[in-house]
C-alpha cells in the first residue's frame, strides 16, 4: 500500500517525462518523522549523479518540531538507493543534451520512504502552451459529454 506524501505537479508542466524509476532514500531519524507529517517540498529539486551515486538536491524537509539538537539540515543532499545499472542508464542519458532527472512523487511504502524519479526532457514555452490547450480542450469535451447525459 502506498501513501503519497508529496507530488511534483510542476514536473509534468515543465518536462516531457521519458522513463520512471523508484528509489529509496537514505534519511536520518528526524527526517522520516517530518516526512510522515507531510512537511516536504520539491520546488527546485533535481537528481544529481556523483561518483556513480545518485543524490536528490534541493528537496526541502522541514525540521521536526520535537527534534531539539538532533534535528537535520533542511536542504541537505540525500542519497538515493538505486541499482547500479539504473544509475548507469540515468548517467548516460543525462550526458545527452536536454535531459535531466526530476523527482515526481514521495510516498511511504510498507513504512519506508520511496521516491519516484523520472528521466525528463525540458519543454519549450510553445510546448507548454500546446499542453495547456490540449488540457482545456479535453476538459471542455468532458464537460459537454457530462451535460449531454
């Protein structure tokens, strides 16, 4: 059973999503407590690969209110747990022009924090406008069908 904690809706607006992966997170004690509380933000987060290890950069996890001196740094880089072949595939793709790795969602699965990340290619402004037009047209069609019946 998955309990979704946070979604990155902006990623679907700014990028073409190519391939999705599930990754575990290496966290400290107060971070998982803040995640369970839902104090997570993906605003400018991305995944970086350093020395054949994947890290999530820029993800904000709010300090745990009862954490006292053992509290964590909110914006620290957190290691992602992926298979070696997945990291190689992601690394090779990122070296190509225009590809990046973005977080899509953070969820709890069997008590463990998991993150869905995606290999994505940036959209140009005209692509974003086209996507919005398609969404509006689809919404209008659904509205017309709903009112018809």
